[in-house]
C-alpha cells in the first residue's frame, strides 16, 4: 500500500504502555497499534446511529431544506 | 416445559439461508417480540397487504444490518418442550476459542446446505469444525427446496454428497431434512409440498436432542488439590462432577487403590456430602498414598475415566509465539500437571476462514486450531470431552497458558 | 401499452441496496438534474411533461402557487397518444386537497413542541400518506387493465413518508419492496422514473441531486429528465 505518512508526537509513557500491551497481541509495532485504534474510533464516530429522538439540529436543517424546496413557507 | 435450555449453533455457507432459517424459527414459534410483529403488521396494513414472513424477514434483516435487533450472540425461541438458544456461528475467532476452551458450548448443531447450489467449500469447513468440536447431535437441513421445485431427486443427490463427506470426517447426522425456510416448509410446520418426505420437521428433530446432563448427575470425579495433615489427614479437592458422600466406597486413580470415605469436611460446617462444583475435603478410612492431581471415583461405578499417556485432542493456540514440534510443554487438566510432547500435529486450520493450513505439520501459530496427538510424561486421568467435560478439557502452557484444548479420543477408552 | 411508473423521490442507492430487481429491470441508472438550481418536485415533473426546462416559469409563480399548476394536455407529450391515462401527476392532474393536507401536516410537525406531540403528528401524517398510496395502487391496477395506449402512475409515498421517516430504514425498505412488487406486476413496456432521490438528515429525508431511471429495452446512460418526452415518443412510434 502506497500510503503517505505525517508525524505526530505522543508522551513516552504512553509509548511504553503500548509496547507492554502489544506483547500479548498480534500487533508488530506501536505505530500499527495506534493506527488501528484510531481508525476504529473514527469509524465508530462516523457510523454512530442517529438517535430516535428528533435531533434539534437535524430538524432545523431539514426545515430549511423543505423551505427551499417549496414545501414549507 | 423442561427447565433446561438447549444451545445449538447453525453453520454452513453464508448464502445458504442461515438468517432466513433463524427468522423462520423465531416467526413460526411466535418468539419475536410482540411489539415488533405489531409494528411490521401495521406497515403491511398501511401498504394494503397482510403480514407475511417475507416482510418480517426484510424488517429483521434491515434492523440487523443497522445493528439494532437480533444480538447474534444469543437468540432465543421456545417450543412446547423447552427453550432453545442459538449461539453465534463459527468463523469468528472468539466463538471458536470459547468452544474449545469450554467457555460456551453448543450441544447440537444445524448444518445448512442450499438445495440448488449443493455442498460448497464453506459447508465442508463448517462441518469439519463440528467434527472437531465433538458435536454429535447434528441436523442437516437442505434448504431452498422451493427453488428446486421440491424435487426428491435433487434432495437425494445433495444428501448423498453430504453423507459421503460427513463420513470422511466421522460425523453421522441425526437427521437430514429438506426445508424451505423462506416458504416455511418443514421448519416448524409439515406442509404438503413434499409428500415424499415423512421425517420430522426441524423443531421436532431438535426436540429429540438431549441437553448435557448437569454435572451433578454425572459419575463422581473428585480431583485432589492437596493433602493436609492436621489432627486428621484431609484430602482437599474439587468435585468436578457427581456427588461424594460419607461411607461411599472410592477408588484413587491412577494408583487404583480403594478405601471408603470416612467424613466429608467443610470448614466450620457439618456436612455429609459434597456435590459438583464444590471444593471440599474428605478423610478416608485407610491411609493410602494420595497426591495432588489424583482423581477419586466411585469403586463400583461402571463408568471410569481413562488412565493414559496418549491423548488425541483439538486445541486452540492462543500465544504469539508459535508452537514448534519437538518443544516440551506442560499439560494441565483439572489439578493434574505433567510435562508432555506433541507427538503429531495431525491437521491445522485457520480459525476464522476455517481453511486447512496443513496436515502432519511442524508448527501451530496464534489463533490456529490443531488436531494433535499428545504424549504425556506420566499417566494422567482424563475423559473424552463429550463424556465429562471437566476432565476432558485441558490447557497447555509454558509459563502462561498458551492453548486450550478438548480431548476427542483416548486409547483404552471403552 | 407504454407504462411509466413515476415514483417521486425514488433513490438509486436504495433501489440497489434493497435489491429491487423489478424496479431495476434490464437497464437502470441515475438521471442528470444538474441543470436545475434545486431538485423541486413541481419544476422537475413539469419539465418532464413538456420536455423542456421549465424552472423559470414554475418558480415565477412562487412557492404557494406553483403547487396549483395544471398544465393543459396539449402542452405535454401525452397529447401525442390516442388514449392516455395519467394518475395524480403533480402539475397536471394531481389531488390538490390531498397534497395540501400533507404540506399542512408537515408545517404542523415543525411548529409543534415536544416529542410526544411530534410523534402524534407524524403518525397521522404517515397514515394519511399510506391511505392515499393504497388508493393510487388500486387505481393504477385498474388503469393497467384498461384500454389505454399510455398509462402513467404517480406514486408519492416514498417522498412524503421519506421526508419525516427516511432514517427508519426498515420502513423505507418495505415501501421500496412494495414499489418493486408493483413493478413486477407490469407486463408492458415499462419506464421507471423518479424526479429526484432522497438522502438522510438524521430521521428525516432531503431531496438528493439525482433521479432514478430504468427500462427493459435500452440503456439510456445518464439522461436528463427533459429527455424522456422524446424517448417515450420514440418507443411509441416503434410499437
């Protein structure tokens, strides 16, 4: 995979903790572990189910749209 | 209705109708949440039609895709006889590990095959897993009979292919049933679509299966943890199965020596027996040599565990460092612990794809499942996992546990 | 007989996701409505009927009046048929009262305070839309067995229900399945067409920027909604 990379810094104590943790797992490096965890977290946020309760923000947005489309005046 | 639940798993190729079968089982036994059925009925009526299974399935599938209903870890439904639990199907590493280490057990399985497509690679792999887990209550369903016009010849052809394969992996299915989960034929109801078939429906077949006996009803297996010498000589251990009582005649394994239970001791209590699951102490009439790891059974029981140094088992390797043949490792079963060697790695499969990795190989890697022959340095007292789980389950380890396993075959087994 | 299933707000992505094979027919795809400033129902169907971009003319009437448009048949391509039957098409002969009530309830919903009240209104709104849907289904079935050379059935349920319920995928699936069943029952030359699709805003639905088309006889590529007048006339000459 020809991915591009940027650099970030995290506290050394976290790196040490992760190094300890990955010993019990399939992850080959701290980088791999951190990338995986972050991908999962971002995915979760994206896939979060909208609540059944009428979200005010959604409502306002849709109201605006329906007005633009001529349904509401 | 019986109090016990029967846990079973549905396996087979992913497109062969597993979720439709589950939906049909729930629908026909009225096990779907009342509110849900009402909801779907309302929508059907709004659209000007009657509620039909197809719409229920659509609805369920949609909700499942969105992660809402049907927690696929455990699905419940009931017949008049008892309650059933469908456990998540193989292919997931967790499931397999739980099955092998005994954390969650199915007591029966339904293997599903598409009548039109026939036996596929995944069908075989899943059947293989059933064999490995020692599941011997198996129903095969030949599904989607509606797509082949309920043709008896087609059913017979698929049945033959299946039986041929299953016999190779030493599985004898209890039933082979032609069904259409979509149309509802022979899952819960007998219909007139296949009058050449006079066997049971899937539900009827399930009702004939047995749940695992509760450990209390099994033969006595008292596993010794320690021997203490206070004012009396107390043999401390755990009753893995059965019940141990004062006055009973017992035999110590592996030595084979016999004596009687003098007292059953529990700290600060006056007891005369101890049942499966209890840790307790006993004193014996005769002062025999008893050691940690010994297993105590009833003398006159016909059913005895096996004392052996050679075991055939299925194990789930859980350590990052692979096992290499020739490596010495420790075998632990109940309180017994001995050094052992894996004499032969018969087959290795990938636990998530269930693909065969190799036969007669030299190593087992993380998350692989292996059929092995183990040679212990000293005789151990064990059971076939299907008979008495508590002595049929073991772990292998270096310092930490590296693998969980279940015993599938024993030399000297009756 | 040439049949057009005009399904308001039928969304391409859902037709795919829900496996609606009868709606897909042999060839299907998205329509190009990029020439319009917004995917407005009245503008789009007007443009469909006349074969011309009618956005300017329709918008000039204002949001309130545009819903009352009633084109004369000779201004539409329907006039080229001997015995056409059009059901409930916006801008032509649609049930003004029905759809005004719908818009009224929409307004009610958005001005209501409190979840309970909103839920009540939504229930009423849905029920009203479904009732109309059942009526149109029957009328359409009757029309199919009539002696017409062109039948157009306009179905608004996906749009109406979608605006307040698009987030309820299970419900939308059942509506799409129903539409798929209707398509399955048509033996004649069929064109399925939507003015625009729908996309999700939480529980609600907004119009998307593409419509849906399908035929059993020709791959139309990425047609504009104004192309259909010509396409349909072409087939009618062949038949």
